[in-house]
C-alpha cells in the first residue's frame, strides 16, 4: 500500500515538474520578447475561409417545408407507436 502511494506521489511530482518547465520556458520567451510555444500557430491557415452563402427561403417555401416536416414526423410517430 505504501509503495502504491509513493508511486502515485512520484508520478504527480513528475507531472508537476514537467508543467513547471513548460511555464518557465514560456516566461523566458515572454521576457525575451518572443512568443511562448503554446501561442505558435500550428500549421493553420492565417486567412479565414470565405463564408458560404446560405440560401434564403421565401415565406411560402418555409411554410411548405414546415408542413412537409410536420407530416413526416407525425407519420414517424405513428409507426413508432405501433412497434412498441
């Protein structure tokens, strides 16, 4: 039991020391005027992709789709209630 607790403490200490090294590296980078390693871009594009235009439905189209989906779900619920 004592060995398990000792091992857990060792692992926790190792993790905390690793985190401390990372933080110290970031602090020194900031003091030098550079960027910390966590703030470096990771191969992502600098420019955001252009937004896709979304289609806009007319009032009649929305109403027609609404009615169609209501009928669809009503039919789905009927089928579902029969199988139970």
